[in-house]
C-alpha cells in the first residue's frame, strides 16, 4: 500500500466523503458505546499509526481492546500467511480473537445480559 493506492481507494470507496466517523473512525467524538475490538497492525503499513491510535481511543474510553503490532510486515500481510510465519501468526491471532468474541456473545445470549462491557447492540438493518 502506498500513497497513490491510498488516494485511489479514497476516491473510489469514499467518493468525496471526508468527515464521517463510519469511514474515518478516529473522527468519532465518543468511543464508549463500541463493542470490544481486536486491532492488528503491521509495522510497515502506512496506516499502522491510525490503527494504533484507534486502539488507544477505544482503550481510553473503557472499551476492551486487544492490540498487537506485527513487526516487519506490510499492509497486505494477511494475504501472505502461507509464506510468512508472522503473517500466519497474525491470522491465527485474529481467528482466536473472533472465537473469543463469539463465545462471549453466545454466553450473553444464554444468560440474557451483557458480558461485553458497555457495548450497545444496533437495531436490525431494516429498522434503521
């Protein structure tokens, strides 16, 4: 990922949007209602600092967050998991974090109360 690619993605994905926390999470004014998160970053990724800043914002707001930087890896590191050991470790970590989140959700469903901190669930899409 380089500056030209980032510009291309911004142009085609965001289509001129420059101020919306759904597209730019660091623009959010309040992070406290967000669910627990896992933020995996690559040290050679131009977006690494943004990912780490997002993890800090969540942590500062009291949101449970797992954050890990993978040294020596670039933005597209997940796609390299078959040939790069650190990338494979990151994929396994992401899977582990997802399993943990789904297990907590399952417990929440069984006991009928939130075990995930202050996170609020969103209404179904058709109700929005």
